[in-house]
């Protein structure tokens, strides 16, 4: 992250003073135009004495008129968290309360196997962060089937898949998880800065802020996903799923789309790659004789594999059962789904989730939010 000392001096920064054991907040200014950057730094004094070597900063921005809330979060490193947030063009003009909340601990996950068998002593899990290397580990279970993953730092989001230690053709684990960073918490430290977006001459005053009451729960916010709305002609479920869950370059109209929601052919296949074999001209599936894993090539080049738009290796997709797949999109070479794609083709596998999940289906994969990037956009 960038150092903010010079920046704060140059911009005649705004510093909030507190008692020696409370949160210290530095922010570059309090009036912003759309496109400006909010630079801030938060310091926990005497963090070691306060046993806050591992702590997380939640930044919640509330529109004091509408109650709309935007959430960001960052890890404290050696008692300090600093970041930059660009004010998006769609942010309404007005006054905002920027709340800085400290929660003890980093991201961690606890869970349990709801259909646990006494003979199960361990399970595997694979963590696939966005644009980062896949992490694989075997963890031990408590006698009641509960488990806890070690604390982890990752940006954006990560995809977690849990599988039995012994390879099976169908994953029947039914997992429940909890992540404290996404759960209700009581801040151990907090601070607030009032800021204005838009008309910089109309600074916030006591009358503007007197009606604002901070609460940990809000019904008006952008952290809730909107429902799927279908307007106009009837759309098949696979079309609704594609519209809702595919994003960015994955929305290319020339992709070949295969339905795993209403068509049961995919769920009866031995693997996703075997399902595609023969259906996609030029795609060749072969087995590596050393690792006994399936490999896919197109025009002699290895095919890129994406799982819920996370890049994974071909060796990793064995953890996904065909019955758990809602949609597969195939992109002819060159797919160009990432800057490093080159001339390769690509296969994007999307798992069943939300209202597209099968009723009473075993749940063993999750997309989990991590920390906000050091440079992000408020939108």
C-alpha cells in the first residue's frame, strides 16, 4: 500500500484526535467531487498491548438522507490499515457518514458437516482466490464433524470447495459454514468522519448530522444482491442464470452454452470434460498417464478452465461433480478472457446456486467475500 504521510501533508489532511488507546483516523479531505479519491489511514495505538495483532477494519459509508450503506473492509497490518476509494460517478450528491469500525481477528471460516459420519476424520478443501494461486489442504474434523480453517488474507472473493479425502464420483458432503467478518459483531473501536459529495460549498453542519443515528443493521444498502427480474418475453432458466451470474468478458455472445439446470444429460456424465467431448468440434480430451487427470486441448493448446469465473488448473476441476453444474460456456480460441490468455480456448464452469440450486442438494462449495482491494471504487 502507498504511504500517506506526504499525501496528507500536501493536502492539509484532516486528522481525528482521540484518546491514546482509541482509533486514530487520517483522511485527505472531507469534501469530494465525483472521480475524486478518498485516501485514509487508520492506526490502532499500542495494538500489541491491546492484543490486536490480528484485526480487521470495516468502513461503512452511510447516506444520511436515504440510509443507503456501502461496505468495505481491510486487514490491519502491524496496527495500521490504509486504502484509497474512488468516488464513483453514480454516487448521489449529499452528505455521508464514513464509519470506521474495528473487529478483532482476520478472515476465518468455521463449519460443520451436517451429514457427518463417525468414520470421517478428515476432509479436503480447495480455496481459489481471484487471480491467485489455488490452495489445497486436508483438515481434521472434531468428533461432531465441526472444523475451523486457519485465518487467511485475500482480496475480492474466493471460491471454496470441500471434498471427501477419498475420491468419489459424487460428492455427498453437506457443509454449513460461518465467516465472522460477514456476521454481526460489536466493534471494539470506532470513529466517524462526515464528508460531502458534490457541492463542496455546502459543507455538513450540526443540523444535517443531528438526525443521523448509526446502527449495525440497515435495510437500505448495496451489500444485498438484487433479485432476478425477468422483463418482456419468457426466458429459460439457463438464460436467466447466464444473465445474472456471468459478467464482463464472460458475457461474450459467441460462447457455446450448455444447460445443466433443466437438461439432465450433463449430470449423468462422468466428468464435465467428457460431457463436452464430441459436442465441441476441435476440443480433444485426453488422460495424463502420470497423474491420471483429464486434460483438454484445442488446436494443440491447453484450454483455460474457469470455475465460477475463477481461473483454475485442469487438475482441480475433479472436485466439481457434473450434477452440481448449472451452466458451461465454451469459448473458441483465442478466448482472451484474461491478459495472459494468448491463443488458448476457454471453458467456464458455473455451479448451481441461489434460486437455481436443486432442492435438498448437498452443499459443499461457496463463494466467500474477502477484503476490499487497497484501491477500489465507491459505486
